[in-house]
C-alpha cells in the first residue's frame, strides 16, 4: 500500500495555494467531542467511577492521533462531515490545524496514561481535562483555534487561510468593535463569572453530591487532608456524645 496518503496532508482545492481542511467539519467535531467530554466528566463526578471517562479519553487520544496523521480518516471529523455535508465548506490552512491537533495530542497522551492505563485522578489531571473542554468549546462555539495562534508565534511561516479570515490584515467593521460602555459590560461580565464560580466552589456549603465532589476535586492535597481530619473529628465527637 502506498504511503503517499500519509504525507499529503489536507486537501488540494482549486484557488488555494496551500493544502486545506474544512473548518466547518472541525468545528462540528469539536462540538461533538465537547459534549462527550462534558458528559464523561459529569458522569465521573456524580458516580465516582471513571469507566465512561476512560472510554472517552481513549477515543479522544486515538482520534487526535489520526488527525495528526491524516484528518480524512479521523472518526470525529467524519461524523462532523455527516452533519455539515450540505453546508458550504470554509477552507482553512491544513498546516496550522495539524499543529493545533498535535498540541491536542500532547495533552491527550498523559491523560491516557494517568486516567486509562494507570488510573490516578487528581486535581491537576482534572484541570487538564477541563482545559481540553475549554479549547474544544472555543473552537466549536467561537471558531477560535488557540493552537493556530500558537503556530503563528513559533513558526517562521505564518498561517494561511485562518478561520474567519483572522490571518489577513483587515479593518474591523463597526459591528465588530466595542464602545466604552460595551467594554465595561464585557469586563463586568467576566469578573462576575470568575467571582461567582469561585464563591460557588469555595464559599457556599455544598448541599448536592456533585457540588461536594467538584469542590473536593479542586482542593489541594493539604486542604483535602484537613477536610478529612475535620470530618473524622466530627464523627468521633458525635460518637462520644451518643447515649447508650
């Protein structure tokens, strides 16, 4: 079998002087992986087992490995193609997408080892999972490819044909700009989101199972040990105060 398919990365499309991939497929695939990843993380938190998470991380790692080799055979991209096959393709440079997917694979490999081969969950590994979900959401919802931006910073040749045409220098339309009041609203919204999230996980009493588990997952090892000791002392005090 010829290995030509491995080295011809992306599609050759008339009118484009570099090989390209369909950004609509990539965004659809990112949305699918985000939904599955969020489901697996929620399942792990609520049921306290990692069966679904292990299957998802295994699929995620394999999918990104295939993307780096040849995106034409990546399962998530093909499923994404199924849903967007009747939409006009949005072509973006294949080189920067390969670089971005390579970074995704670098995130997936340690997760595969620590959460599939050698199950050792801890807050840092959860943060990596959350980071992957954030990157997937960024691409699917906002068409922002963080890896593509990093590509422009580290590679001598700039990316070509980026999503939304962000690689080309152009003047923003009025509807794309912010007035001072709009900037203030955006800033306040971000601050409120961060403060609200912090207070939810650290300040409020966790009265639901999922809230308690997520709060504990975000604690440091010292905080977790202190919590376990406090709960032990509380149980011991309750036992000593019981009437026999």
